[in-house]
C-alpha cells in the first residue's frame, strides 16, 4: 500500500502526494519537507478575494475621460456616466435602471476607483503565463490569473469553471488591446460568478456583434465598446477613451440599485384641444423636479414644461401636467427626472393622438382641383400668422403673411401639394391634390 501526504497549496487546494516506496528514506523526507515549506512561504494570494471596485460597482458603462454613447435600442441595468465628456443616445425607447452621471462628485470618485481597480488587477501576480493570446474555441479554464504580455482576444465558446467555489476569481490581463470575435460566448459553470471575473487591457477593448460576455472589463488608455446584439453581465469601464454600446442588453452584477424614483404610472389623454398627462410615484429620494418632453415620431424632443418633485417620500405621490400647446400631429411624451445633485434619468413614454381633428377646422374646395380652389377656415382668422404651400420635394412655392381664401395652382404640375397654415398655437397641414 502506498503512503500518502496531504497539504494545502498556495491556492488553498488539497494536494495529495503518493509515495511509491513504502519506506520513507531520510533524503526523500528532507526534500519533501523543504518543498512544502517553500510552498507555504509563497505570497498569500487568495482567489476568493475579488478586487474592490468602490463606486465603479454601480456602473455598467463609465469612462474617466471620453464620450459615452448608445446606438439603437439598448437596455441597461446600472449607472451610466463620464467624468469628462458627452453622454448621448440613452433616451427612450432605450431604458436605464440607474442614474446618468456626468462630471460631478460621483464621477470624480468613480474615476479614482476605476484607476485603482485597474492598477490592482494588472499588478496581481500571474498564475499562468503560457496560455496563447487567444482564449476560447471550446476550452474550459479554472480560477486563476491569466497574463498575456501583448494584445489578446477571445473567440467561440469559453467556459469558466469555479469547481463548486462561488468565490473563485478569474482574472485575464493583457499588455495590449483585447478583442472578441462575433458571437463569442463566455459561459460560467459550477458556481462561477460574473462578480468575480475581470478582463483588463493596456489599450482598447472591442467586443464584436452578438458577443455574450461575463465580468468586469477595464480598458486603460483606450476606448471600450460592444457591438450589436451583445449581452453583458458585467461592466465596461475605461480610464481614458470613449465607452459605447450598440443595441445591447447589459447589467452590473452583484449590486442592489436604489432608484431615486419608483414610478407607478404615466398616462395621457385629451381634454378638448389640450393634452393632460398624469403620473404617480410609490416613493422618491432627493427628487428635485420632473421635465416633460414631447416629440413627433420620437425625434427632435422639446421641453413642454417642468414640475417640482416631492423630494423625499415613502408614500405615493400624484402629478398632473396640462400641455396647452400640443403638437399638430400624433405626439409622444416622456418624463425626465432630475435629483438634487443634477443627475437625471428618463422614465416611461406615452403616445397621444392629436386632440383636435384639423379636418373640422381647415378644408379646401374643390379638392382634388384643376387649379383654383377656396380655403375654408372655421377657426379664428386673427390667429393665422402665415400660409405656405410646398411641393413633394419640400420646396416652398407660395407664402402669405396673413389669411386668404382663394388660391390658384393652374401653372403647377399635377400632383400632391402641402399647405401649412401657421396659427398662434400650432400648425395645420392640408393636402391639396392637383389634377389636369
């Protein structure tokens, strides 16, 4: 029967040594003892200890210096921000469960925390330096610190196996840029957690379309991006460089968000020519005010008005806003909530059909016409500021600074023409069909 010796290595794993000779020789014992002492003298790196991200843990998308942008419809569970740059593309129908932070005390601290996290991760002693620069292609890896001296990449399927240890940590660090190929997928098995997976690169990080990524990614001195159809359970952080996503689903793992406002409802309806908007909240935290914005077809948003928030409340609050200058077409309204620190986020949207049927106010006779027609206006003529007629290319063919009732398009080509009547409060459009 073989003799065995058990000990814990520097990774807190039990190692079993089988001795083929049933008799311990003194030299064997001495060599083994020295080996064990050497292992215990190694620095105590414990894979159960993940780096502290500080305030950066709240963010899905952040850069210390650079623009933050979104293209297409994305859904983000977590904060979005930059300490120095523009933030664009996160309006509805894109949704954000969290704050949008820009150049404030929160982003200043986050910038420090991102740099500190990168420094800690990049300086963590490697346990593997022999892996090829490309990860994936169906391989399975165990917890450890994988170091690539230059640029690296991932492609195909990569499985991270925690071997039943929910605190197992995986660190991948690259001396250059890091990229993923299209449809790259990172899988977590046997209690592996996205909270404990980290990817750091000295340079840009770029994830191609349909990448499924797990873990926190930090680009040092480089941009960070995720392509169309990406799925991220983690964070995209940069010390210097743009941070961008394109039609992705992203969430920051292992944190509990406390949202400033819990919105219960947001509705709209017509009251004669006015639009009445109503909304209610279940609770509010540092809620300074709401901004009501409106648009036609979700483009060129304009401020319709503002309304003060309750501030701090754990009981329901109800609000109502009346838009007395509604759009001349079907419109979309949305809520923007701003807190005491100037941070803001967008809430729900509601579509409202035009509250007055322009056909009841403005008609042309005859229409279709062979050229001459009469404009019949059933409103207050004194409210008419101008009348314009355009062709289908948008070129203005006629202009009047006051109301008139008779028109002649006999010298124009057959087709459809658009008449716009500008009132004090709105514009009314009327299509005129010219026949020959």
